[in-house]
């Protein structure tokens, strides 16, 4: 049984999406943190024109930690993302200077 703040006893919560909900595990907080990160990432992906080409989702681990799931992408999009990361790290343009819409 799960005890809620007012002392009332309620049954244990069911397993939802492969993650069992347990008392004391901050599932909502973890998911909310992941969702905030997803929103930031989606905005940047859309700004570069590739938002519709990549699935990004907020999830929560069994321990309540937020996680961001990055879906499968094409090899072209993977190369583009690698170039953007390299550019951000070094401050230099990516090897392939084609814009995302051409990839």
C-alpha cells in the first residue's frame, strides 16, 4: 500500500510503460526535467530545419530520472549533427557546408 500525505491508504500504482511507479520516486519531476530539455533541443533542431527529421522524446527511468530519447536518424542527418557538434566544439564550420535542407 502507498500512504499519501493525508494518511489515507491507497493501492500501489500500476506499471505504466514499463516503469513501475513507487512511493518516494519523483517520476513527474524527472519527466518534467527531460521534457524541458526536449523542448530546447526540438527548438534548435527546428531552427536548423531538421526538427521533422528526428524523433526526440522525454522519458523517465525506473528510478525516476528523466531521460531524453533520441530516435533513429538517416546517415546524412547523423553527419550533419556531427558537423554541428564539431563546429560548436571548435568554433569552425563543419566539413560539409551544405545546409540541412540539402542533406
